[in-house]
C-alpha cells in the first residue's frame, strides 16, 4: 500500500504521480521511494523551486536504518538523495549489523575498526 500527500504542489496530479511511481517500481523500498519522488517531480513537483529532499527508512530495528537528506541545493535534491542512496544501499545491512553486534560486522579497515 502507498499514500501520498503534499502542500505547495504545482498541481493536483503530483500526489497521484508519486503513488503511481511507487506502485510501478520494484526492488528495495529505498529504490521505490526514489522512483516515487522522481515521478512526483516529473508531474510538476512543488509550486516553486525544489531545493531540499529527504528519505528516512525504518525496518526491523527501533531506529531508522537510513536517513538521507539534502537540505539545500540549486541542483536537483532528489538526484542528490539518489546518489547518496546508491552509495549507502550496499552498506545498509552491514551498518545495522554493526549497531546490533559490532563483532559480527564486516571490517571497513578504518581507525577504531580493529
């Protein structure tokens, strides 16, 4: 299921485009949310310029497993979030494992990771 809402949108079709973009996509929830944001932007997005975007994911633990933000850019903040997601997505499970049991988490070879 999906719900979409917003304020200060360019037109009344943006929310439906977001829901349709989510429903038409597949894969990880993060991928589907990026697709939904892109669809909403393609349908008109905000009434004014878009400068910020964010994506917060929750899963089986009591904290967000991803919290990606772009708080100000003249470029497309959705694409900034998509880029960050592309880098973070393959590491997400390892970060969760590190929080649950650091001894069982993969090593990244950084100081303090001995």
